[in-house]
């Protein structure tokens, strides 16, 4: 089990009975430290932090919607948050997003190892290529390269950081003050990498972390994203729409991993879902009915159109389309697999029909009491074959308790989630199921 922490560290809703915070508390670590320690109590494997570096202004040609709702902005850099989040826990991992379009490989490799030391072996990096041209323009590009080229760059980027992580031999550390010798210089080697996109001399100027190679996560579900994950990833975020799609996705990834000469069990596919929990089944159904009533509201529709404008890579302003005309067949240069979810098979539907009927992150019928939802999660994973779920609730004191205590306890009764951690590092615990 993992927890997806997104949208400006989940800054919405700012108010409400259970929010427990002001409109600026998202800038402080307390809630996220509590989240991590609570999820460790619940037996979760990791918290997965989404990130993007821009203020989106594609929708309606303005940043008004973005900043009035606090949608993906304002947002702090998650990297400094990582060691803070782990300070009151011992086992749960934290995976933070690092973009190959923003981070030079040496900086990323050094930063990842440093965080692995500071978390005592519990750091993971979610490797992305960035989505919108606005991000690219913050880092020296006029616009981002085409989608598939970004993944070609990412392949080379991963090659560089992997070589840097291996630039110290396993027995390079001597730690003998009498010689004196901290490290054997003959076992710390430059990598002298020169590729089509990146170059780096190396070696890395810090010692390998507890995991040596931090856990690698990958969230792209397109063919290039799957190819990147099959070569490098320890865990992968995937969309869960129905059991058949989930099973086919996992089987495809396991075949790709095997074709790369890796053990298929070394990649854990985590399906992103948004369960609706309640004190009992009826309460959960009431909460789901409230959510459905909101979906067709003007505010919700504006939010979905904002999201499509972002997912298009910042290339298409979806506010310009008539809601009652046919769904535009647009993929764009951004999250292509996410866009295809809206366009594929919906050519005869109106834009309004599509956006009010599709949930980008599905619930898979996970609606009910913790006991009901836990039983359904077990049934789904048994059919899919594994590996687990990545839940995406709003971050409030209430939801933390619902998931770390209510749902986890129900899963634990069924033997579906750990009741102890047998290892000290994120990778070991991730592979231990």
C-alpha cells in the first residue's frame, strides 16, 4: 500500500471540520510528518509525492483558475520535505518526484544519495519527464521536447545517474584513521559519460547510501513510459479502471521486465484508486452521492477542463470548446495515456458527457465501510495477481485516521497488509510481499 500526495501537497480543502489547518499550513511539515508516522502504524510501504514546477495558465489563457483554487500552485519543492517527513518513523519510505527535464543527472544522483542517507535507506525517486511547456520555460526551453523524445532523454539520464551511483566500488570505504585512509582512491572512478543529451565526468562525491541505488518509481503509462519502467523501476504507478485492464497492464509490465533480463517480481505495480470510506456502507454511499452531485456542477466542470488543458501539455485551452459538441480528439504533448482515457472510444459523445462520466482516478467500486472496502480490495488483487494499491485521498486529519487506522486494520485482519516491517530499507520492504 502507498499514499499518493499530490496537488500542492494536498492543500485543498483548506477549511472544514476535519481540515485541522489554515490556508498556509501546507507550508509547514507537521501534517506530513503526522501522515507518514500514521501510515507506518498502518503498515503502508511509502508516501509518493507528486510535483510540477509551474503556475498553469493554459485554461482560459490565465492563471486565475489555478491561483484562486490553489490547483498545483502554490507548491513547495518536495525534496527538502523528505527527511522531515521521516523523522518520526523508522520504516516507511518517501518517494519524491524528480524530472529529467529539470535536474542535471549529477545533481539528481547526489541529491538522491544524500536523501537516502538522511532517511536511513528509505528514499525513492519518481522519475518523470515533465508535462507542460510552462515547466520547460522555467528551465531554459522554449517548449518541452516531443513526448517520445523526452523519454529517449530520460533513458540516457537514467544511464548517467545509474553509473554515478556505481562510481564507488562496494569496498571503496576503508575508514581506517591509523593509515590514514577514509576511502581507497583506486576504487572511486570517473564515469566519463558522453551521450546525445548529457555528459558527466564523475565520480559522485559522496559515499553510496544504505540502498546504494535509491528506489526508482515511474508513473508514465505510455509505451515509452513502460519501456523506461521495465529497465529501471522498482515500483510503478498505474491507473486502475477495471480488473481486466489492471490485469493486462500488470502482465504486460511483467513480460517487459523479464525481456530486460530482470526478475518480474522486482517491479511492484501500484494501482491508483480513490476509495470512498464511511463509518458504514450507507454513510459511504451518502458521501459518494454527494461527490456525484458535485461532478456536474459548473465548478467541477471548470476544474476538469483545467485538468485537461494541463494534461494536454499546455497546448490546448479546453475552455474554448462547446460542452455540448463532440469530444475533441486531442492528445497533445503532455500525459498522453491520460488524454487517451478521455478520447478513446468517446468520439460520438459530447465533451460534457465525457468529462462528467469519466474519473481519471477510479474507485473500482471501493465504496463502503473499511471492512467492505478491504474485502473488495482483496478480491481485486486476487484477480489481478498483485501487487498493490496507491490511494489518493484528500489530506485531512480525518482521512489520515480513516486510512491508517480504519482501512489498515480491516486489511490486516485479512492478512492483506503487513503488521510489521522485517527490513530497514524501502526496497527490502517493498519486495517483501
